[in-house]
C-alpha cells in the first residue's frame, strides 16, 4: 500500500493538487508557481479540460492573450503584472459562479521546454444560501407574519385611538365624535353603546330606532340627519350629568352584520366644582 502511494506521488512529479471550497460571488486565488523566468518565450494557460473552449486565462510576454478565452470567464480573471518574471502564476478569479466548480489546470508552454502541466486546482463553489434554507426561512417569516397579524387583529381594540371629551355638567349637550370618510350604503346600521352594553342610540335603514334604546337614554340622544352621506356619525347627548361619564362605542355594521368600523369615545362630565368646596 505504501509503495503504491509513493508511485502516485512520483508519477505526479512537480504537480501539486490543491482543493479550494468557496461560495457564489466570492473571489479566489488559484495558486501556481513555476520558474518561467528561465524560459525564452513562455506562455501560461489556465484551463478547464471539461470546457470548450478550455482556456480560462492565457498570459504571454506581451501580456494577456484572451482571444481564445471561454466567454463564461470574461472579465473575471487576472494575473499579477509581472507573473512571468516572478514565476507567480496565480490566477485571480472573481465573482464566482456555481458553474465555476471544476478542475483548473495551470500549464506552461515554451519553444525550448515544450509543454508542462504545472498544477491542478479543484474548485468547489457552493450556493451561499441553499434553496432549502431559503424555503425554510420564507416559511418562518410567513409564520411570524401570520401570528403577529392574528394577534394584531385580536387585540385591535387596544390599538384603536380613543377620543376623550370633557364637558362641565350643566351644559346643554355633549358631542361624541365618530366620523368615517367612507360613503355609507343605505342599509348601514350605526349603533352607540356604553361600557355596560346599554344601547344608547340606534340608526338603521335610514332612521333612528328609539324603541331599541335603553330607557336611561330616552329622548336624550340625537344623530345628524344625512349621516350616511356625510359620514358624520357623531352623537349628541343632551343635558349630560355625572352619571353620563362613560365610555361610548360607535359601531358601524354592514347589512350582513359585519363590523365596518368601531370607535370609542370617553365622556367625562365634570361635576359642579363649587358644590365640592
Ligand atoms: C482580484 O481581482 C479583483 C478585481 O480586479 C481585485 O479587486 C482583487 O483585489 C484581486 N485580488 C487579489 C488578491 O489580488
């Protein structure tokens, strides 16, 4: 076994085989050294034998000779300026593609010496983010979005802006604002309730419905005429007292009973300060 290994090394002679592993978009230096400064008119060729044309890069004394270069490598290869004088024949390959994976051969040609295969470099370019990772990540993002969206929907009332109205007791009326920019259809139902779920005012099918309202609010509420056209669903509460301090909810229902809008207004009716003193 040891003898066999030794034979292989001897057969390969001065060649040295290296392996490099990289990701898409990276740059890589493919190493190759040879005493080219001893030669009269050397040509260095980096090639991939599995490609047609096989030339990846070619350097002569006059400079780069890229007429036979494989177009897949166009603009992505370079060697140092004094490569042939220094013997450093390293190939700089930039913006790596998956298709760059393969075996690169560094060959030196000279009229006196003939052709010499100096080295092989195995290059393995990997996807930076494999498809399964992208799919998994996308699913995770979707899951997070769905969960947070559901939570937002569930707790949407906490995020609704709450309007606060303060009036002194003894004023003739308090105005609880509720406005929508939408042009509401004729069959829209608007309902005002307080925090005890008592019905304060109902407007349905184009008219007020005092029979649906809690008797506490009887004859004390009023909504604008023409409210469907103007979208102004504000409620006027006449002669408010301390007992009317409450949180009122303005809910707009579609014909099918879906909630189109829900707004809360806090009404604070201040007692007569003088009586406290
Ligand atoms: C390889 O070539 C690229 C593009 O010309 C250059 O930016 C980079 O510095 C080179 N890498 C080395 C190590 O010389």
